[in-house]
């Protein structure tokens, strides 16, 4: 989905608030390339499957969505075909919350994250997210992921700093400074 890079629709990117780590990476193709906002660079794994992206927050965060930029035309057998999202307090108590199959992606892939609380779907609240690359196209071994974004709901401004209008003559008399 091409709209995953826009922040104007009730969400904000919070990836810079987290500590990122990878299960493996080729030299020059690590976390820096995964988060540099450049679609021409990518993370390339260098190890056994599954490949992992760990995202750890210092406080419990409300997470609305994970977006990944993938390009099958450029990456072919390196392109993820099956992705899982795990969530928990630490790496030791992760639970799988979502699995997604992707067919020859080209662009932003959006993975919504939420919990069913009552009648509405609330954002997932977590300290630790793990993106798990379970399989690649054409039975590839390593993976390329060009970008990852983590979105939280945009918090509404609860403080209203507007000055109320003077509605009485007494109030209007003291509403300005001479």
C-alpha cells in the first residue's frame, strides 16, 4: 500500500523511539539501511531461517501497524513470502499475533496490529515486536527488506489553548492590557 508512508491519517511513525536488532546481516546491509528512508538500500540477512527483526521500546507502546517496503522485481528470491509478527514484554515471552502470506509484492505492505477490546479494535500495546521472515519466494534462503516503519495512533491534543471569547461587558473590560 503506497499510503503507508503518509502520517496524516491518524498515525505517527515511532520506529526512532525503539532499539532495533537483527538476527543476522551482510556487512553494509543492516539496521541503518532498513531505517534510512531510501528505497534503494535494504537489509540482507546472512544466516539460517527464520530471519528476525527485533524492535524493543523502552516503554509500553500502542502499535497500530507495521509497514514493510518490498520489491519482488528487484529482489526476486530474496523477497519474503511469509511473515509473522510476534509481541511481548521481552524476547523470552513473545506470542505470535499475526501471520501474513505475500505474493510478489511491489511497494508498501501494511500489517494492521490490534486487539479486540469491547466493540472497537484497540491498538496492540507492547514493549517488544518481532518481525519474523518465515519463507522467501522461489525458496530463497536470505531476505531483502528495503524499509520497515512502525506506526502508533496519533494522540489527540487534549489541551485546548484557545482563549474564550468575552461574553459579558465586565469580562470584556478586563480582556486586554493597556
